[in-house]
C-alpha cells in the first residue's frame, strides 16, 4: 500500500512539474493577443487616448466603429417591416439599422442631437435600398416619444419592430459623489425612455411584432463605477421579462440583448482618455466588440422567421466568460 501511494504521489508531482514548466515558458513568451473569430480583423487595444463631450459623436471616434458588416448577406428576414430604433444614429443602433434595412425593413431613427451621425446612418440605410426618416427626440420626455411614434406611423403606416437602445452612461467612482441630477438623468433616459417608447408603440403593433431592449452585462454583473447605469440595465432585463408575459395575448414578443463592451461613442463620452485606450482589454477576448458583431443578434430577435418561439429572453453578447 505504501508503495502504491508513493507511486501515485510521484505521478502527481511529475504532472505538476510539466505544467509548471509550461506556465513558466508562457510567462516569457509573447503577449496574448485579442481573439479574432470574425469575417474580418477587428481593432484591439490600445486605442488612441480620447475623450468626448456628451452625447458623443461617432464621426470623431478613432478608430471608426465598424458597423456595415460587409460580409453579412440579407435574406428577407424583415421584408417590408417597419422598425423604430432609438439611439439609432450611431453605435449599435446604427449597425442594427443597416442590417435591418439589408433584411428588407424601412427604418425610423430616433436620436437626441447628433445630426451629422444621424444623416450618415440615414444615408447608409438608403444605400441598402430602403426608406429612412430621422426624428429628433428626448426619450425621457413622454410627449417626444409620442411624437416620434406618430411620425413613424405617418411615414410608413405602422410599426413592426421597436428597438429601445438610447442610453445615458457616465461613471461615478465614489458612490457618495453620485448626485441626484446624475441619477435622475440615467433613470429617466434608460428606464422611462424604454417605458414611454414601448407604451406609445404597442397600440400600433400587430401579432408577430417584436420589441428588443438593449440591456447590458452591467445589468447582470454590476459595475462599481456605474451603480446607476447597472441599476437601470438590471431594470431593463426585468422589464423585458415582465412585459413579455404581459404582451403574450397581443402576439408581441419582447426580448433583450445584453452587450459587453462595444466600441461606440458612449465610451469616450463616459470614460477618461486613458481608460478609453484600454477599453475592452479585460474581456476574455481582450478587445471590445464592434457594433456589427452585435447587430445580427437584433436581427435574430426581430425576425419572426428566426425567433417566433422566443420571448422574455436576455441574450448576452459579452465576448466570453
């Protein structure tokens, strides 16, 4: 028995020495690179140090976000549908608008103030052969949400897909320094905005329509510097689940996408320049997503051909665990 236990211990030490040697060789080897598993090469940190004023401008972001998904081929998944996308002028919203158009949808873009970005998105949608209107609106205000929906219905006759995507985010590293104005702005945009848009849109939807909310990994894991933002994103996930059950009788599906870090104007208008340069480096893939890597998830959840039996789900797209 003693010989057997000594032999087993020796075997375990042999395995350990082999692993230790491999670990030491890795420590002195090349730095681990970001994972590249897409149709084209995606930018990885370090990025140029940069900081923007709110609400952020895509045209000024370096490197420019990749949103047009040149290898993505449409297949009529949203043929002749009408989609209203808040925060659709830039970032994830812009890419979603382009891919929805490629799948056959007409698009209404709701945005706050970024005229140059909004016009570029409209042009990109029209290049896909679909119609696009631009609506300036503050989604935290009920009347402006009602007007955005009315303009969309007037232009296209109906709404088949609502993408709640507009968001406000800015860090506050010390919890005691999170002001009521800051907290109120985050809640008004991220929660009231989704509530207002859904409530105004649902009366214009028919069975087979879909609502897609943009949640966040921060709504799952939390973020110590984004207490208010994390709170709203967790609320959006709960809102998605609750509303999906409420609208079952109307035949309207409600789902959410929960992105990890994505290269959009939201980030340099939130983070300090040095932090922006390292954005996404701490994910398992060691880089942020590009908007075009998120947009197909929205197509999937919007299309009745793809997800007719899916409602109340939160789909994380976070670059690994």
